[in-house]
C-alpha cells in the first residue's frame, strides 16, 4: 500500500537538530513502503514502482502544529477584537462567540482549518478545544476527529474545558460552557477510550488540557487532573504566562512564579507542554529545561495580541523542548505553519540580532520537537523506519528564482507554500496545491453562512 519513490529533490531537511540538510550529492531520494520511510539515498526505481518527480522541489517532514483552536477558523478579524490585548480580546471574540459554536460551525471551522494547515505542509494538528459542558449539544471530540479523518490528517485532541467560568468587565454575553470535575473526567475517559491510540506512530491521541491552570479549575482539581492523566497514559497541556497577567496573578495569590506554582501542582515534566510561556524568569526557564517541559511557541498570535516574544532560544539551551503552533485563527487570522515559521524567523532576529534564529532550527522545532512533545516519536523526522509524513515544496515560482541555497527557501522567502505533494503515513493528502476530492467552494460557502449566523446571534446578544 502507498509504495512509491520520491526522486530528485533539490534538497531535503531531515527534521533533526540544526543543519541536518541533505543535498543531491548525499542522495535525497526517499522510498516509502507501507506508510513508512524505507530507504534514503541515491535510489533507482524498482520495476513497477510509482515515482514522484521531486526535481525543483525540497522535501521536509510534515509540520507538527502543537497548539490551535480550530473553532476560531470562523472567528477571524472580528472587529471588536482588533487593537486590544489578550483579556479584552478573549471577551470580545472567543468568550462572546464560543457559546454560539454549534455542530455546523465546528464542522466547517475544523474542516477548513485543517485543510489550510495541510496546504501549508502540516501533517499533525494538535487542537486545544475547550467548549465542553452544558448547552453544547453535540460531541466536539467526534466532530474534530471526524474532520481530521476525512482529510487524512494526524490529529491530537488537547481536551480542554473548565470547571468554573471566568468573569469579565462586562458579562453581557452567554457564559462559556463548563462542567464539574466528575463530568470532565468521565467525558475524558470516554473520549480516550474511543479515540486515543498509544504509541509513537498514533494517528489519534487525546491529551488532558484544562484551558488554563489558574482560572479554569481549582488547584486541587488541577492536581487530580495531572494524576489521572498519568494513570491513563495521557499527556498534559495548557496555556501559561501568555501575558504579564499570569505573573501578577500568581504573585498576588501565592507569591510564586507561574511555572513554579504549576510544578508544585505536578504540572511539569516531559509529558507537559504549555502554549505561549512569553513571560518567564531565569528560574522558570531553568526548571522547564531540567524537567524537559515543552513550549508551544505561537509567535504570530503573541505578535497580534501584543503579548511579547517568548524566550525560546533560552528554553532550548536550558533543555526544554521547543515546538511551534499557530494558535487559534481568531488571534492569527490564518492557520499556516509556513507563515508562522517565517514570522518566527524574523521576530527573533528583530529582537536579538541576525545570529539569533537559524531557519534550520525552526524546521527542527516545528517537526521533531513537536512530535516528541506529543509523544509521537515515530513522526517528525525523515529517517528510515519513521512514519512517511512528508511535505514536498515546489520551487517553480518567481519567489524562489535566484536562491543560492534552496533547502531553507520555503521559510526564508515567506509567503504561501506551493505544495507539490503532502503525505500522511504514506497517504497522499495534497496534490499540486489542492486536496484531492475536497469541494472547496462548497466549504467556503458554508463558512460564509456560519459567519453570517454568528454575526447575527452575537449582535442580538450584545
Ligand atoms: Zn491558545
């Protein structure tokens, strides 16, 4: 099944640590057998073997997007959420519209969000979904896993939620759905039994991911969630220190730094990842490094909301696992991993100087780093025996003319990627910049109707 030879790529990045680039002299041909990478080198087609022409293209491992909120695909550019930082943005966009996300809205948002990611070369999507509880009226886990399966993406549900609602300056909208700890644990158990696959080559995983450690549960509940997740063999994820508000809150409540407080509640270690971690002190960076805790770095969202720039180089040097996520499209306006990496490449240089951020290191973080943080150790690298999750970037575009070094061109040149092919476990999910069998005009029409309906309902309730 799915056996073929990818032949003649201009360069190949293996996804391993910096500078792990192969050129045609070393052999950039890749043989895929049974959904796995079987051979790499200068290879000759076997009789009857299908050959994919990779000339004038570069081959990367598929991106692993480690933090997203797919429901926000239908909440881009909400005008009341423009020009404000995290808290008023949360109130104006996800908290105002979240309770209005019904099954049709989530289906459309998840399908188009995953489609956009596939078209940027992303093959694994970890979605932090937190609309669970009374009044939801559908099974979000089934909708999300269903959308991923229909498009062939590898999918990790970062199963969010809250046992208490957050209050805002003006509570003139519907409360966000929430549930008791018992309900949350029962639902998590049910979801894990239905969808979670153990092991490093899983197509589906479930991670325990209360929306925030401070505001979504009580401290005792947080600790219980960590213990339960570890008993069940599930990872842990949450938001942390996206803004100074987290740091102030922890200082006022407990006279502690956020990472240290989380560590005291057993939320630290190689099975834990946090989105953002923009505001860390040296002690927190060292603790993340010692414990090999992971960060989902979301530079575009942090830029869009004016949150700051996460100290990813320091985290990496300390030993933490750095990964990359696009975050929800309501604070990004897109879900494009290539865009995210181009932005990261520029932002860290703007702040720290031209030496700060090699493109090769970003490729490593967004492939191998992300896969390791999600427990997918058979994913994220081009090496013999690994899952054949691959993205072949076509360089036949004016943007790539004149490049002396082609291996990193998709990152350094920016702009939308031109995907000749994308495979997940050897299965073709993108061909010549489109998703085979995907009725894009139909989905776009449905998205327009969903946006109209959300605008009407949010307007009525405002
Ligand atoms: Zn987020």
